[in-house]
């Protein structure tokens, strides 16, 4: 173990060029320490999730052509324009998967619980800076000092980054990152708002798509960008596959009627690992089920019964699946036991009404365990210890036929917070092996 880092050293090293513009968190003298068994598991999760996304991709294509249950692709296409659906099925994208995979992992008493797989994550530059800083202080961070930078270099090659106004808040950290990937090129030529994009001037063989497909109506250059994608003039990562960005897959993994489909697509050992990692889930579909049937694992025959669950029974989470502005961060998430019965009933009813446009999933709530981590008091500068809960975000980069871990960002929030995400009162640090 290396020595704790003084607050003054961290503050003096933090960039003044806008990398952290609009971001604020609690500073810590050290990274988050993980034991060897957890580190080993994290290293293996990247390959596991790559295989899962590959299976989902093939499942969707087979469903859309009738060689797998057709209701699966129909469900994943709900609320999406025909142009987006057609784009995802374009031949030139066959087999294409996101080049960056970042799961959100809660550290529970039973191990990791996966709450999301993000293929368009923020925080790449932020984690890159934290890795480099703590490594320079002598800490052996996971991924190494340059892991995030090298990982992104393997993804983008000589390409450029395109982002929308909706994702503009991530521009400073992306500029910091790309300036280190392409130091020979002006950053203004490498990181572009889509409204600044001119294909004749900014031609590349590869573009990193830092905008959401649900936001295409607000992307002024969408016509040009989609034309380039359809014609295969240039590659885009993540690929233009909105169906791969849905949380619905986490519930479909548990659907009894799809058991044989998953068994045919995912090796048995990997399937068992996935189900240990992903909490049990259901699609909040308002369609009635037969009178003699019940929702597996819930013991109910209608969602009306779900609305009336007691607080003890409501250790469940309802969350919007994707393709809308509330599908990231803590928005669109309703934690059952944190709500009153009327609030929970309203949340369930709202999810059911939204089904035709933006389906919701329901999952078992997995409680993150309480950990202790040191931080500097924002007002006094004193060293304190937070009793909190942690979310781990490993960044995996797919390149050259493999999956590499670039770094792991730990977000430690006060233990009374039910949803763990980046916030003013959270500690943000990279991870090291203990």
C-alpha cells in the first residue's frame, strides 16, 4: 500500500482547463481497495458481458426474421421510429458490438449485482485522470496509469468523437482524453459537436458516437450522420443498434419462456454466472395473463396485486428500459421500499401506461453493503471516514479480438442513499487490488 495523498496535493493537480467543469465530489486520500477474489471476478466480467451482448444481438436478429420468438424484437422495437429499427438491422452492422462496455456493479454481501450495462458511458476521461493521478502517487490502480487512454486509443484509432448538445456536459473530459490519444491533432478537430461536423472536412474511417439514438430529432446533422452510417462510408461505435441499449435484456434473461433460447445461445456456465450477477427481473407488460398462471417468483396474477405489496414485499426496483431521456443516471428509477404505498402504486401504474412507448422492467432490489472509506471534509479539510455504499464501474475496451480492463471507478455514497450515482456528497476514486 502507498501512503495517503494530502488534500492540497490533489487540489493542486486537478486540471484548470475545464476537465471537471460542472462536476463536484468529495476528495479522498486513497483509491478504493478490492480484495483479490473481487478483482479476479471483475477481470472476467468483461468477457462475460461481451458474450451476453453477442447473444442478445443474434437473438434480436433471429427474432426479427422469424427464426426466434417474434415478440422479442417487437418488444425491443416499441417506441422507436422505423428508421432507427431499420438502421439497426442494416447488413453492414451485422455482428457489430459496442467497443466500450461499462457495467454498473453494486458490491453486496453476496457479491456483485449488475444494475445496468452502459455501452455509451460517461466518465472515461474522468477515470483516466484519476487513474493517472493516483498512479503517480505510487498506487497500483487497476488498468494502470494509462489504461483508460490506451483503451480508448484502441477503440477510436485515427477517428473522431461526435457528441450532441444533450451530452455536451461530457465534452471537457472527452477533450482531455482525446488530446492524449491524438496529441498531434488539435482537439477541436478530434472532438466535435454534431452541429460542428462537416464530413468533407472531418472525414474519418471511424467515429465514436457520443449521442443517444433517442435524441436524433435534436441532432441537427442527423441526416448526414445516418446517411454515412447506412452507406457504410465510415464506422460508428457504439453501432447504431438501439435494441442493444435496452435494460429489457436483463429481464428477458429471466423469462421462463425463453429458457431454451438462452441455453442455445449462451454456454451453461456463462448463463449461470450471468444469472448470479443480474437480479431476477420481469417486464412490466400490462397485457393480462391466463387465470391459472402467475408471474414467476412474484406469486401474483396481476400487476394490481403488485401495487398493494407491503413495504417489506416491495424490495423491488422499477426502471425505464431505454430510448428516452430518463433512461440514464438515477432518473426513471423507482425503489419500492423507499416509497409509500400510494407512491409505489402510482409508479407501477405509470410504468404500465408507458409500456407502448417506453417499457419498464422490474427487478429484485439488491442492497449494496456498507463500506468505510476516508475522505476530506469539504468545509474544514479534516480527514473523515464515510460509512457508505459503493458502485463499481469497470471500463472494458474491445479491440483486436479481446476485452481489456482500462480502469474501475468507485462511487461511494452515504449509506442512506438508495440510488448510488455521482453526486456532490459522493467519493469518486479509482480501484486498486488489496
